[in-house]
C-alpha cells in the first residue's frame, strides 16, 4: 500500500536521492531493546515487517508543512521503539497540550507522513492522535518526525493521524502574526526581530531597539490590522540551499541568516505576498484575513540587551483576552460601585482620599509618638536604665520617630529603648535603640530572649522574633547587660 493518502488535494513526492537518504536514517531495528519491555509489546514490534514503500517524509516537507489546514491523514507506521526513560522523563513535561505520562509508557513512532507539526522555529509541537493513540508531541530528531505516543503501534500498521485542531489554529495565528509584525517593524523603522516567544496566553516578539514608543505601537498595530483586512495570501515554497544563501529567492528578506552546512535542502520559505518572504518551518494561516485581528498589548524593555519586547494576542486569543479583561473590569467596577466607564475617575478619587488619610494618619502617629516619648523621658530621667514599649501594630517610621525623640536622653542617661511590635505572644519585630556601644553589648541577650535574629548599626539593632512573650525577659536582659 502507499505510505499515505492525502485528504486534501495537492501533489507531493520525494526525489530519489532524498528518499534513499531518508531510508538510511530510519532507526535501527528495535530488537535489542525488547528485553526491557513486556512480552506482548515485544511480539508486536518484532514480528512486524516494514513495507518497502514506507519511506518517511522528512521534516520540512511534511504534509502539515505543505498544507497547514490538513487536519487528518491516512498513513502507515514505519517504526516504533520505546523511548529512553531518562529522555522521556525530561521531555514529558512539555508546554501546553496533554499532561506528561510516566516514562515507561512513552513510544517513539515514525510515520510515513504526518499532519502533527514537530516543534521548530519557535513554534511548539502540535498534539493529536495516531491510530486513536494520544500523541503528546512530535520531536524532530535528525530530520525524522518522531511521534511520542502513550502506546506502541506495530510497523506496517495503517493509521489515521489527527491533529488537535484548536491548538494548531491558535499556534498558526500567533506565528503568522509574528512574521507579519516583524516585517512591518523592519520596513518602517529598520528594527530587526531578535527573538520571539509563543506563550499559553500571550506571545511576544523582541525588537532590536532600546526604545519603542506608544505612538509606534499604535502605528504598528494599525498597519498590522490593515494587512489582516487585505487578506494577503500566505504561501510556502521550497528552494535549494544555494538559492537561499545567495539571495536568489524572490523577495527573500535580506536579514535572513545564511543556512548552516548541516542543512541540505530543500529549504522551506514562507511568503506573505508583497509584505515578507522568509525561511520558516512552522505552520501558517492561508491568508492574513484568517488572523481576524491583532492586538499589541504592551512594551517590555529588556535593558541588558538594548531591546524591547512587544507582547501581543491574535486570532481567537483577541476575543478570549477581551472577555477576560471585561470580566475582571466588571468585578472591580462592582466592588467600586460604579459603571466600568467611571472606574478611572473613581480610582483617582479614592487615591486622592487615601493620600489625605495617609497624611492625617502620619500626623496622628507623630502626636502618639510625642505622648509616648513624654512618659518615657520621665521614666528615664527618674533613673530607669531600659524602657519597654509594646505595640500591637506600628510601622518602621513610627518606631524610628520614637527612637529619634529619645536619642539625646538615652545618650545622656546611658540607657536603652526596646520596642516590640506584634499581636499575641508569638511572631513579631523588635528594635533596640540607644548609644551604639550599649546596643552592641545588649543586643545578643535581647535577641536570645525574644528568640529572634537581627542586625544594625549606629545605635539601632532590629529584626524579627518568634517569642513576643519574652519581652519582659528581654528588657531584664538588657538591664543586666548594662550592669
């Protein structure tokens, strides 16, 4: 039987020399590893005969790379071998798609052809099924598309391959958007795209410029959506390595990197008619109208690289993202008791009131500090060598202000101030203040009594503690240290 049967029209063949090369790279028979797998599985794999016509199509010329909209394919199993346990455990934790499966359940399966895209070009692998068996991902191993399955399939078995379409359609939209936005930014400002990332919710492309303004963002987004409305055709084609390296491919982006010696071709090139032509192995939409809409979200400056990341969503993600934003805005508006349209005004009003309250609170805190300090000064003047202040709540500014108000008296009387903050008898914070030499002498004993750790200089020792109940003991320890 033929190695595969297309479910969409379109010619395909392999040149004789490339077919021979593909046959030579088929994995060695799996017999040596059968001793480590169940006897039932061993008999399935060992007894199968690989048909002579089952030459696997190489990565770069897979059906999914000829026709990104082919969802299913009838083909044949070329080889099946258990995946190495260590490799399976490491790669089983992939991004998105199905969850990882225990290493002993994973199998590398090579098919005649596939509609499930292997990871490449910054685009994650597709998921799907092969003969009804879940395919977690596809790895490009030396040009062979190895399907990572959860169960073995005997070589020679006819199978139907099906791609998880929602994932494929989403990835195509994000990938094609990256190409489109990259081309526009390059033509408008000469900014190269240095990298890109396809995330589970949003994606980004990194432009080689340290600054990208909001006005440029708007201009770039408008131009991208104009291209979406134009419905520009997006088509793949295949060329020799020489043609690509020598720039003989019509319209090929000048910034395309020279191909390494390991690439023998044919080389896949993706063209956005009249906009961009570039080497690429990934899946793309048929025309830009399929992108539906593009929304540029924000710019993130990558200072150490002198670059800017432009985060975006496209295709179905635009509606999903808008829906999520609206839900969160609605919930916030409900809590603020205003319509969504009035949220900003209400926020600004609340921010102004909060600032006023903060100022009033600080003024009251200073009054409390003054009253506390007055009483503590009297005790210090009366001869107490250490005084304790306990507060259920107090911020660092409050404690600092109190210690500062007593600094002169503490120095004159050679005394210490201990402030402990926290509710209950457990966790809290503490500050020991006074002349630096005295603080250095007493800090260890105070920290030990409070079951705490801290540090400081210049007459201050502060930290966290686990035993607020030891405050009185800490005060006594401070007094004893001064004796």
